[in-house]
C-alpha cells in the first residue's frame, strides 16, 4: 500500500500518476496522522523518478546534507520506503523514530542518500542513490481542503543568494579583511596623532633644557679659560693646545707634532703650548728627550703636558666590531676629559680625531684647526666594501655574504656623512698629500680653508750621507721604515722577501737581509711584531729578518745609509715619510702603487726615474730582483734623481706652509 505523496515505484522516467482513491475502512495498516509545522506550508505532492528533478515542485534549496534533528527526526530521504517526514531545525517531528509508526523508522539496511545541488534544478537538489527522494515542501498524509487542492509554495531565494549568505566567497572574505585592516590603520594613525602635540611639547622642553645646560657648561669653561690664559704679570696669553694621545710614539705623525711646535715657538714665543697625551707611563721630560733622540728635534720653550687617563677608549682592540664608530665615540669622551683639564684658545687636532672638533669649538669656544694625515673613512674604503674585496678593514666572512656587505656599506655611508659634519667644524684644515686632499674635499666640503702642507722630513740630515755604491757590509740590505700598525702590511714585505730568497736559489744573487724598523705604540703593536716573527719562522727565513723597535735616530740613519732597497707596502698610504727618508738617504725605494707615494713622492724628476712601485707579492719580488741585477751606474743614477726630488719635503718647507695656514687661528 503506498501513502499519498510517496514516489511511485518504477524505473527512471516513470510518468506522474493521479492520486489513488482513499482506502475503504477496514483492517489494514493505519496511516500516520498528518503533522503540520507551524509557519510552513507544504507544496503540492509530487513524485519523481530516481535522479530526476520534477518541475513545478517548490521547496527551499538545500544543496547540503542535513544532520539529524535533535528531536529525533530523520534526515531528508531516510524513510523506510523512500519517503519520510521532513526534519527542519527547531521543528522536529514527534514521536521520534523509536516510538513512531513503522514507516517513520529507517530500515537499517537502506543506504543513506546524499543531496547535492543541481544547476537548473528549481528545487535545488537531486537525488543521488538507488531510491527517490521526497523534496522539501511535500508532506505525506491527507491534505486539508481536498486531496488535490494545491497548497501555496514555500518562499525561497535563489541558490546563488543563499549560498553567498551561508558561505561567503574568498573575495568577500578578502574585502572584510581589507576593511578591518583599514580600520586598524585609521585607529593607529589617530592614536599617533593624539600623541603628536604632547610629544612635540616634551621634545621642545628637552631641547630647551639641553640648550640651557650646554650654555651653562660653555660659560663655566669660559671662566676656566680666562684663569688659564692670564699670566703671573696679569697679561693675557694665548693658549695653543695639540691633541695627540700618542705623542711618545716614533712615527711620522709625531714628527709633524714636534716640528709644528718648534715652528710656533719660533714665531709666537709668548704663547703657552699644551699637548694632550695619554702616555701616562712616562714624564714630560722623557717625552721631550725621546723626540730629540728619534727626530733630532729640540724645542726652545717649555711645553705643558696634560695626561689623559681614558686613552683606552680610542684603542682599536676595545672595538672588535664597528671599530670606526667605537673609536670616534671614544675620542669624544677623551676630548671631554682634555677639555675639563685645560681650555685653550686654539685647539689643533694633529692625529685625526675629528669628532673632538665640535666639542672644543662649541663648548670650549676655541678656534679649531686640524692636520689630517689620513681620513678616518675614505671613498676607497667604501669601494672596497662595495666591491666585496678582502682587506684589513673588510673581513673575509663579510665579503662572502652579500647581505652583510650591504649592511656594512650602509654603515660606512652613514659614518661618512657624520664624519663630514664634524670635520666641517674646523676653521683651518691642513692635509699632508694630494690623495688626502681629494678625500677631505669630498667628505668635509671645506675647500675654502683647506691647504696641502707636506709633512716635514729630515731631508738635510739624510742628504749628508755620501752616495756610494760600495757598502761596508757584504751583500745587500733591504730596509723598511714605518710603525708596526696593521695598515702598514708588514706581512707583505716578509712574504715578498721569502719569494726573493727562493729566486736567489735559481739565480746567483749576493747575500740578502731584511730589517724592519718601526715604533710600537702599545701592547697590540708588540703582539703584531711577535706575529711577524712567527711568520718569518713559518717561511723559514727567520735568520734573514731582523726587527728594530723604537731605535734612536742615529741608528736609523746608519741602517738607511747601508741599505740598497727601501720597502714600503701600505695600500693608499696618505703620504709616506719613511718613503721620503729612504729616498733622501740614497736607497732605491720600492713603494706601493697607490696613495701619496704614487701621487706625490715616487714621481719622475725632470723626466727621470726616482723609484719603483708594485702591488702584489710577485710584483715586489720581481722588482727587487730587477733592482739587484742593475749595474752600479744605473742604481747610482736613480738614487741621485731621488735625492734631488725630495727637497720639497724639507723641514723648512713645512714650517713655511704650516705657519701660513694657522695664522688665522692666532689672530
């Protein structure tokens, strides 16, 4: 017996049949009473073949499987004979599947069907399975008002609209996320805007307080300066101070210091001269005696030494990373210590600590000048980092990493910008070579007050050495003059000399010896000398290499008079006083093909050769072989040309140029 509204049995494509007449009363199964759901009107009874949708049937679109209702109702299509009561959330049929009529119970062997959306299906689903499904909106059982009376269809919305509300598309979610992000950004901007005025007020207050404090310090220092400048007889004296923390060393920078003091004392004997130094382990008298022994310079008037206890702040060993920045910031604290002990009228930085210039100018109220031996940073250093080349200031692990190279390049550019700002505070700028001039002009941009003042070289003393080819010692002596600092690149000299000795085995050459002469400023330099000794031992040439540290001037003069070749290996040497001294003493110079030696010193004199230039180990070794294989007459001609070309680097020329430059500071 089939209940009204149930799908007809038969194959696919069975025609719709008219409803059967009501059964006569009598024995037989009773039909389940019709249950109406409040607010839901059933659609006209429709049957359909399996897998086919029937046009005209109305019902809400489904498109998804419906779960079993909490009240015990079965999902759509789970009746025992293919038809079942409709389970709608909140309106579960009663009684439940356990206590209701038999045709409400599900056959445990019947397969579960799935409802899926079907394009073009007005009902919104189609049956998938072996049985027909009853669409939503139909109801089993007798209908009020007549069996064939159609009931109004349930209201429904298009599938697209319903789906868009139930499951928003990806684009809709993106728009919601964008709207939320825009709201957060607006809130953040509103928050910062609310802090603008208070922050501006706080910053302005702090700036005013800082200005007042600095102005108060300046006034305090001015009073201190007046007390220092006033002599015992009541006359005001000009105080000239040199900032040179390593004045007891024996390099070319120290020779500039003592020659500058000697020149100023000759022209301005009434002034008071001060030297800021960090050599606390010696006395002032010992420093003056060392200057006379090393450079043959004796001052005619006394000098006051201000000993600084914080020189360790400018030691490169304290800053294994960011060395330039660390030393520069350390020089500010060291300069502050110097300023607190003595406030001069004229301040001259003779060692390259440019970050002290604004301190003495704006707080100390001094006229400031600087003698630049070597810029703290140069465009050549920038190019080394940019091209990822290994150097003493560019470690190998940085060159192998492009990201670290970019970071270091940015750091160098920022530091160069700040270095240019502090350097531009100088009232007078003196540079020691054409190479240094080009870099300072590009960084400090103070061309109107910048002059080239070649450093003083004791040319006359070395010129007294007679030129003779026959040496008192057998064989040939090779001499290097320069401080034991990393940029001097002494290992290159030792390695090139080792290659020369290897070539000597193949070619008959006289006995050779290398003597490294230089000054040690601190323990780091002494450690560097020990490393060079170990390098000589590793190369097996320790018997042919000697080290002479902080030797007197007479001993230096003796070695230069005996030497055949003078070696210099520093890349981009700012000037090269040792190069000039070797040429004046009559040695044939072999210098690095860069910096001051290339631009100012080892240049043709009257179109004649004055020396040689090289770059790599092989270049140095081959050039030394070439020099040693020359005839005596040829070597004598080169030495004579070199001597004639170094007269422009004499002490007298330096004094004239230096006094002309600092004249404006002492007015």
